[in-house]
């Protein structure tokens, strides 16, 4: 570069003699020094890394089985294993807590209280059905004395049976 632009009328000759370019020249020289320092540091780093790898390889051959176990298990895996075990304990604890809450909600009301509530609701329903002209007889709907709409009552009875079975499966199984 110096040969190409360094002649009498070259750019480098102008930069060397120009008073205004002194700051630029100083910045460029500082930058060039930093680039050279980086190259030297990279070279030194590669040399040191190679020496370190040679020392590691030499030491590796001298390690005993107990030292290897200590390095691998204690220094490398123990934290990972401890975290995994703690995570599993937390998961089981949360599952048990959820199940206990579920059981507490399920058994919050004792069976005699629920049976009393069902009897009271059945009595109210019986009153409503009587007002509609229908009677409750052994958990089956019957037509009134005039025999009105027997087909409709049969559909109602089958729907009632289905709802009754759903209720039983939801509530009676809960208390067994």
C-alpha cells in the first residue's frame, strides 16, 4: 500500500504532510495498534489452550476410579439429580394436596344431612307434581285419574329414570 500510494503525489504523501489530517492519522495508528494487539492475544490464546489441553490429557491418564467418580457424580451430576428428585417430590406433594382437597370437598356434607336435603327436595317436587296433576309413585310418574297423555308420561318417565341414574352415580358413589 505504501508503494502504491506513497509517491510524490500519492494519497499517503498528502496525509503525511496535511496538518488537518493529524487527528485522523493518530486515530488510524491507534486502531492499527489495537488490531496488532488482538492478533497477538489470539495467537497467545491458541498457544495456551493447546498447552492446557496437553496438561488435561496427561492428568486424565493419572486419575483413579474414585477421582473420576467424584468428578462425574459429585461435581457434574449431583445438582441435576437433586433438582430432578426435588421436582418429583413437589409433583407428588401437589397431587396429594389436590386429592385431599377433593376429598374434603366431597365429604364436606355428611350423608345424613344430604339424605335430609334429598327428602326435603323430593317432598317439594311431589307437591309441584301434584299441582300439575301428576303423582310420584315409587320414583315413577303416573298419569292423572283421567289418563291424560300416557305416551308423554312414558317419555317423561324414561327421561326421569335417566336423570335419576345420573344423580345416583354422581352422589351415591361418592359416599361409598
